[in-house]
C-alpha cells in the first residue's frame, strides 16, 4: 500500500464539489457528489503521478472539506477523527479477543461457554476464532432401571452404556 498521503482540499460551489491537490500543481477535478469526487481525485493523482493501472485504490487521501460553514466543517472533521479512533479500537479489541480466546480454549482447556462469559462475547464467536480440538470419547452417566428397583447409575463409555441399555431392555 502507498504510504504517502495526499492532502485534498474540497470546496462546494454551485452544487458541485471541487477538489484540489495542492502538492501536485494543476491537479484538480470536480464531481456532483463526494463519493464520485473521491474516484475522480484518485484518477487525477494517478494521471499526474503517472502511476500504473489500478494504483488508484492504494492511494491514501486526507480530505480537508470547506462547505462554506466553518462550524459544520469542524463538527464533521471531529466526527471523522472520532470514527477513525473507534475503528482502530475495534480492530485492537478484535485482535485481543482472538488471542485470549485461543489461549483460554487451547492452553487452559476452558469450555467455549466459559471463555465467552469471561471475555464478554457470545459462545459462537469463541467457536469461530478458537475452535476446540476433537476430544477423546468421554465417559457418560447412564441410568438403567430394572423392574422393582430404583435407577442404577453407572459410569462407562458411550458404547458400553448403549450395550448395557440393550442388555437390560431385552
């Protein structure tokens, strides 16, 4: 990705958005809306800088908007900066969630539900980022009732429990 950031000064005149790239003399363009202006600015910079095809998408642009209302411009700039900080924080939280979930589930043998409760996410998220390895067949508790007796609880493997159930029902 291109590390250089181009400063783009945008003004609103007669229903159109005009853009100027001060560091590239003569590089300016216009569009009817801001999303269209972004694409036009990228193309203008690519032409001026003689960049290869497809380089437009990698350009870093820093927009400075002048709508004619300084209060509005300042408020919009403040919100854009806040959204950038939130996006960065969300990325950091997501990365830390994955790392801790993997550690809890694999190194500490916690259940997906326990890890989710400790981290504060849904169990499905833990299953996505830190799936448990297949566990060996666990023992199960099986109650078997015979005529005139209470339930008898035995511990066995699932296969043994099924076999025991067949013997007692036959």
